[in-house]
C-alpha cells in the first residue's frame, strides 16, 4: 500500500490512518532507570545478558539450512528514476505473473484494456507479501525441490482515483456514487490472495496457467472464525448469526510461513472499505462500539474507499455498510468490519480448505507475521506490527508447546488450530535505557479486566478490540510498524518503522528519536520522514523483557549526520521508508524493501540486501531538538558490503514481498502499483501513463501498468546476493 497520497487522490491514504488519540504515557515519563548504555552492557558477552535475556535463535522456516553469507558480493545498484527494474550486473530479472493473468486454462488471455472480466480466475491486483511452497516433480509438497513450487501471495489493494479502480475499467470507471454493480464485482474480485504454480526450465521462470493448485481467494470467499473471538456477540452478522463464519479477506499486506508449513497473511487497511452514515453513532446509542469504530478509523459519515456499499440491494454490496440499520445484529452488517483485521491462515497445498481467521493474534492493521524458530517443549512465538501512525508492536505466545513432529503434520490447519487458537498476546513498551517489556493483553491482566478506558468482558473482546487493550496497558506508540523478520542466526527480531509524519520534536523518544524537516523539491516534509528499523533481542519465548536498538535509520546520503543520517548511509545504501523485510532462510541475508514517497524525487522505490550484526553492536547517540535532547542506540554503521542497494523498481511502484527457492538461487519479488500517479482521465492515453511497466519489459498485452511478480536469478547460477 502506498505511503503518500498521490496528487490525484486527496481522499485516500489509508496507511496514514491516524486514530490513536489514546493518552498513553509518553515513554520518557514511564521510564526511566537512567541506566547508561555502558552499564547496561557491562560484562555482557552478548547484548541480552545484562537483562537476563537470551536470544531466541534460528529462523522459522522449514527446509533449507542457512548457508550464511557474511559479505555482500554484488556491485550496488545506483538510485534510478527509470521506468524499469534495475538489478546488479550479472543478474537477470524476469516478469512471471502480473495482474489479470489467467489462472485456468479456459480463462481468456488478459487484454489489459479495461474490458477483461472473470477476475475470480485471474491474478489479483497490487501483489504484496509472498511465500514459497515447494513441489517436487510429481507434484507433492517439497522443502528441497528448486524448480517447481507455489507462490502464495497477497493482492492488497488497487490503483484508484476517488472511488474507481480505473485501470481495470474500460474508460476508467465511475468515480461517483452509486458505483455500478459490474464495476464493483470486478473490484471485489481483484482483492484477496492467489496461489499460483511456477516452474523453471533451467533458463526461465514462468507460471502455469492451468495448474490444479492455482486458487483465488477474494473479498467474497467464505472462511471460518477461529480463536477466542469465535462466537462472540461482536462478530454476529446476517451472514453468520452464530459468529463462526465470515466472508473474504481484504487489504492483505505482509505474509508469513508457519513452522508447520502453512501460509499466513495480515489484513491491513480494511476499515477504509466500510461505510456507516452520519447518524450511526446515535443508532448505536453511543455504546462501546462507537469508541471502537473511531479507534479503528471508521467515523460515522466518512466515505468508503470504493463505495461498494452503494452498488445495489444485493447482499454482496450491502455488507459493506456497517451501520446499525436493522433491529438486531443478526439482520444487518453492523459487525461486518469486526470480521476483518486478523491474521488469516491457509494451507497452500489444499485448494478446498477454507481460510481460518486466527483471532488470537489480535485485530489491527496487520503486516507480516514472523515466527521465532520453534523449540521443542517451548511455546510458539509470533511477532507482528500494526501499521498506522502511533500504533504498536505485538507478540503472540501459544499455550501449546512445540512438538517437532508438527513440522510436517498430516493436517496443517489442525496444527494451526493447536498453536494459534490458544495463547496470549502482548504489546511492547520500549524504555529509554535500551530495554523493553511485553505487556500482557488478556483478562489475566488487572489493567485490562478492570479498565475504565474500555469495557473488556472477555478475551474475545481483547482479540477484537486489541488496539484499545494495548492503549489501556500503555504500549509505546511507534513510527508505523510494517514488516518484521527473525534473524536466522541471532534470533533477534527486526521491525521496519516506515515513517511518521505525526512525530513531532516534543513527542520523540529513544526508540522513535527523529523529527526533522526534509525538502522534496519545493515541498517541505516533516516528522520521521525516512523511517528506521528497530531490532529486539527477546527473551526465551515466555519472558517479559527484551533489549533493543535501532539497526539503521533511513536517510538521504547528503543529510546531516548528527540529526538525520545517523547511520551514515552513502550513495550505495541510502533509502527511505523501509517496509518489506525478510531474512533469507538460504543465505541469512536480510532483504529490505521500500514503499516511499519522500525520496522519490531522486529515486524510485528499491530493495536492499543487508548483513546486520546484533543488538548493541553500535552505540548511544544524542539527537537534539532545540533544547531537548533524546538519547537513542544506533547499530554499527553499515558499509556497502553489509548494506547495499540491490534493485530499483519502475516509476510509481513500491517493492514488496519476497521469497526464494530452497537453494537460494532464485528470488521472487513483487512490484506493486507501478504508474500509480497516472490520472484517471488519461487511462486510455499510454503516453501520459506514469509507467508502462511491465509492457515495456516485453510482458503481456496493452500498455496499462500492472502489478507483477518478478523472478531474479544470477547469471552464473550462484546464491542471490552473495
Ligand atoms: Fe500495506 Fe503497511 O503497507
Ligand atoms: Ca529530500
Ligand atoms: Ca507494507
Ligand atoms: Ca508501506
């Protein structure tokens, strides 16, 4: 999802959602033991020791063992404004799977002129997070076969102006209400997930249009509610009066792969798709739902992103109106929005099994889910972020203890039931001394059970109204937590904090220490303009303490090194708005992807390769804001052999989603929303498109830009990035 509102669309910038008005204690008030960094680390051979913290080691992936690369081996790619995918010398990038590509043998080829239909059987739009599920030559699941597999991916959103997804409609579609049903039907189908078979003949990667494994999940696909919220009164809808079923997944952003071999996907900016009229607060008699709806960004009377609720009286349209319209929740969709905002689990190999919404992992603007390496007899631990300004970092700890036999279970979703339906959620509080604590979000915590801030009656309420629970316990408001990943060697977890235009000098703190001004041409940008990446050395799974530092600060290379470019980035590795972050199971390289609107006067979005150290390998730095000083902890300064730009994308795109073959010799990456600043009025004038990718790379019909998956290989067949 784009970060910055394009010029043509003043209405929607859903990542900029800004509803955390909770009066959480500012972090500098809740600390402060005033431990110096020196005393914290004194005598500690490893960063965690001073707090009794032992890092959880290993990565979550099944299959390939890490062949650690300790030095990047490619020549860094220069910043670029070209309408092309640029990779290092000696590498090749090919387009594999783009918006509209047919997934069945009988679906017509994609014309890419806005007349195509049947998107239930085509690739969706805005390819995002992505995971690899290997197949062997006979089509059986494999963690070692390298030339055949399934890509499981998110189709987060669509390129829109005002209300219309204009590139999929012949003349750009209808940007006023009511929306025509035929247009809405297409838009309902381009969101969701796809599972697509890909294979290599040794020279080229291609997708398999007629594969029996290909599958789409859309905003209309039925699913099951699992975990503590199953059966809750707050999930009762006309579709599922017993609150056990739901329809669709929406705005899926980051992904993950469980230790038992399933696909998980985070629902991010779902709230923008709903509408309730201006009188709805009164209709609900101002009950606790009104507080929750506001906290989740749905004010009464605010327009929905696409106006789907306006397309007719049929159920598939009416469900997007989440007002209290009928006599009871069983007769309307007042609770429909409460059925979104979860981590969705699916078995990539089973085309029949319905998705399961894992409510135990909380309801917020989910990005990726990173699992700590499972340890026999210990709980499963999953880390997650909530991407909006001032939102929180979370972890989930399962009740069930890991049984190594579950690494290849007979029934993968039953293993998901075992590990994800019962457990405890925590939110992170960061302290100024470089430590932190996990705050329990459950009825066992008297702060939740006795809260006067919001009425929690059960753990179902905590699962559904998670943001309010994290508010109540005083979690730390972060600069938009995006993806996260667990370092395969150290077990430390890295979170991108993409940017925060709301971060003011007076609200800076040790873990969100920057607020500054930056020029983009003649436009002044402010706050934490370029984002940063925080890392946590967590305790053994159930422990409540962690240590942290800032692995790297995004910045423009020529920015002031005392206040902005704190990691001394250079032309080889300067970046803005880190978003995607995945550690390679094969090489240990950390891949960092950007979704930027701040540095795009100088470069399109990019992907960098990194070989990070560990928490505490740098030192304390003081950032001045007038007469206010904030002390933070910055990781060791990267060099071009430990952090380097590997790829730059075409115009108007973000780079997102990453997976690889088990041998680490083919990497798949998504190019999302190339050409997103194209004006709807120019939809039939290719000369005015911001981008013509991937048509200009020789892929497919028409010139309308398309989100797409690329495969990257090294010409000598080597490990990617080595
Ligand atoms: Fe879909 Fe937070 O990016
Ligand atoms: Ca600038
Ligand atoms: Ca993202
Ligand atoms: Ca983003």
